[in-house]
C-alpha cells in the first residue's frame, strides 16, 4: 500500500476529536463535515446514516462514471466507511452568489445540460442538487462537482 493511503488509514482510525484538533473544518452540512487535510486534499466525514450513504455514492459515481461524465466530477481519491478523501477545490459559493451553475463557464451549454442529465439519470442523483452552485467548486481553473452524493432514493 502506498504511503499516502497509509496516511488516509491513520486518519480513518482517529476519533472525531483528534480530527477536529488536527485539521481545519471547512464546511458543515446536515450529513457530513468537510476538513482540510492539506492544501490539496479534503476529507468528508459522515455525521449520520445519510452521510454514510453520500460518501459511498460519491465513491461509486466517480469510479463508475463514463470518462466524459467523470470530467465534471471532483476526484475521489479514497473511500472507507463514512469517509471520502477528495481533491480540494474552491467552493463556487466563495466566487459567486448565483443559485444555479452557469453552463457557459463549463462548456457548450446544451452539451453540459445533456451530460449532467445523463449523470443524474445513470447514477440516480438529484438533478436539483447537481444544478445548485453549492455543489460546485473550481479545481485547476475549471468548475467541478464537489458534492454529488445526494440520490433520489
């Protein structure tokens, strides 16, 4: 196992108080907390059963999505029960107050819409959440979905 995955395992074994002491809390939702584990990585920790489900969904979606759909997603690097590690993107809400994502900033609007609809349908994701600015961030200068774990279950 690579050293970085050993590091992720060590974080996984920490209790929540250790994580709070070691890593800055970036965001807190109703189901998960997001901590910065470095300038390049975040860790999302589930706080309830729905958060566990969302972590699992993000891991599965990222690893099963077709290449053209995966390009819209912030990479999931590691997953374990109730936790995912992702690349760290700047939340779009820190840049804009628009309630919904503007397709022009991503690509050809009609194609982006079709792709996001396909992503939503194939993985049973809530389309309204995918469209929300709060679900997007900027990584490497391009918009990516940073929160895509909400399903229509």
